């Protein structure tokens, strides 16, 4: 489920670029259009699952404000370093997310993850062009700075949604956080780049795809899945977004340099290593089930 959601988020970077809209416009309408679908789904869920507690709704609201910050600065990063590379840079969240879980919920951070962090950061630096050769026409300094801010917002969203996850609700939390993100995007994006409503049909089409795929589908799939994973594993799996985004970026004409490709490969290898070790350890702890109908075999 996390990988499926990651694919949707990876595609959303390309949608932002193809829309040709400003950072504030893309961030705001990504959320505003999504609410047209999420509000009916949340109301239907409320009738079947009951109301969500105010304590959890406060977490959803806080998560949405963090997400709005992420969306504005991520869109700005896309305009400076491209869709594929911006998706790599934003994954600085892989460092921040487990640390937030450690600080606020005392969730242990595996030693292998701590060892992998410097390698992940090197891969992100190479991919952004901050180290090595950036792609022509790019602005790696601004792109890296915007991606770093977006990464903090993204990590805050993932942490808060994981903290308030479960409880029999999926559409409700996504709807509440999306509404809060729309407000944050309107305030931050409106003050910075402005929010343009006089768009052509081409731009509206890509923004609609961004909202339905990158917001509605992505988070309806990922919200119930992330609480079932350890913070370090969930954050590492989300790092597969750069691979998908890189392929989609190349498909729309982006041409990363050799050093940027090397950074993406490095990130993927670290993700594979962390996930593989975690899976092997979990499998080793799994108790063996006896054969037969409830009778323990010899």
C-alpha cells in the first residue's frame, strides 16, 4: 500500500511541472479540488464508523498545516531542479521522521538506520546537484533549500498522521488534513507566489490529475498503511519515490546528470538494504505455526 501511494506521489511531481502553475497555485488547488471528493467520502465514513475524537482531529489539523508547508516549498523545488530531482531532495524526511518518533513517542531507532543516514544524505546531495554537476538550467542551491523545508513539512505530516492513524477512520483524517493544508497553502503560497485562478484548460486538467491521484488516491492508500510499519521502515519505503519520479521525469523530457543518477541509485540501494534487514529480522522473530487442526505436532 505504501509503494502504491508512493507511485501516486511520484506522479504528482510531474503533474505540478506540466501544469505550469506557480508553487502557491499548485499547492492550493491540489488540496481544494481534492476536497470535492474527500468531503463526501468523509461524511459517508462518519455515518458508518462514527465521529472521530477531537484529540485525533487536532492531530489531523496539525498534520495538514505541515503538509501545506510541504506542498508549497516542494512545488518551488520542482521549478528549480525538476520534478524527478525535487522528489529525491524532499526525502530528507527519511532522517527527520524516525527522529520525531524517537523524541515524542520514544520509538527506538535501529542502529543500522543510524549508520545508513549519512549515505542517504550523500545520495540526496548528489541527486539534487548540490554535490557534483547539476543539470543545465537548474538552480541547485534554491532547489536544495526549498526541498529541505519541504522535507521538514513532509516528515511532520507523516509523523502526526501515523500518531493519529487507525481508529477505524481513513477518509476523515485525510479530508481534515487536506482542508488544513489548503488553508496553509493559501496563506504561504498566496503571500509568496500568489494563487492564480485564471488558468487555461491545460493547467486545470493537470491540477485535477494532481488532486485526484497525488492527493486523494495517494493518501487514502497510505494513511491506513503507515501506522502498521515501524517509523524507520515506513520512511525508508517512501524513499522509493525518487526511482519512480526519475523515470516519470525522463519521460517528460528531464535529463539528470550522471552524478544525479548516481545519487538516486545510492538512495535506492540504501533503502533496499534497510528494508531487507528489517524484513529478515521480522521473519526470524515470527513463531512457527503447528500443523494440523489446532494440535501441536511433535
